[in-house]
C-alpha cells in the first residue's frame, strides 16, 4: 500500500472516530471539540457532513449545535453558503423536524428525500452560486427595470431544470428562509413569494 493510500485510510478512520464521538460522547465540551476537529480537518465526507448536520439540528447543547454550524461553514468556506446552511438549520430546528439520514423524512418542512440529506451542501452550494452569479451580472446595470430583473430570474429557473430541482430541495429543507438566503443581494430584489411560485410551478 502506498503512503498516500495509508494516509487516506488513516484520515478516514480518524474522521469516523470523531463522528462517533460527536454523536455519542456524554460531554458537551468533548462534542464541541469534535465538531471543531472535523472543521479543521476539512472533513467533507458524506459521513462527516451528515454527522455535523445531525448535531446542528438535534444536539441538546446549544454550544455544540453552534459549533456544528460553524464547522459546516468552515468546511465550505463561503459566507453565502454558510448563511444558507445556518438559516436552513435554524428553520428546521425551530420546526423540530426529526431527521433520519438514511430515509425520507416527513415533518413540518415537508418530505425531505434521503439523498438531499446525505448531500445537502452541494445542492445549496450549486444553487446559491448560480443564483448569485446571475444577480451579480444584473447588478452591474443598476438602471435595469424591476420587471426585467424578475423576467431574467424567472427564465433562469424555468430554463434550467437542474437549478429548479436544487431550489426545490432547498425550499423543502429550509423553507422560505433558505430561499431568502440564496436570493439575498444588496442591489437586486424580487419578492420571495414570487420566486417561490416559479420554483413550485410545474
């Protein structure tokens, strides 16, 4: 076995151990340290992300929940994405949605498919990045009428099924607050209920 493979296997085992600690250790301080350790390692495996999401939603200690959210933001190193994740997690926590990371979930937020739970960041990252790119392009011409701005966003959603599905996933997971975070821009604004209608339209 090469040194690189040995290192990869060692890191994988370490991440698995830290995930186990984050899920099971009775000490909130130890669980907080575990979340921080995953962030420092850049642990972006499915297991690490799922464990951090679970801790952010369900841990009984607010400091552990906060550390898990911060760890997700650190791993993805993107302020917009961090805000999306944070708002989605807070919304779901308030609704007390109990998440099973291996099966569909039914709760106040609707039916959340297992694949989205296992891979939530990528859907959010891709959707937010694409929308923010569009909004930045529009913002370069501040004289564009609001109707034209709305039409550009509508067409983007309507003509890109993949983006539309990602936005639907974000809406199911985080509700209207997730959409607000994705479409948040200081210079471009379209009513979020209008955008929600476009996303839900067949």
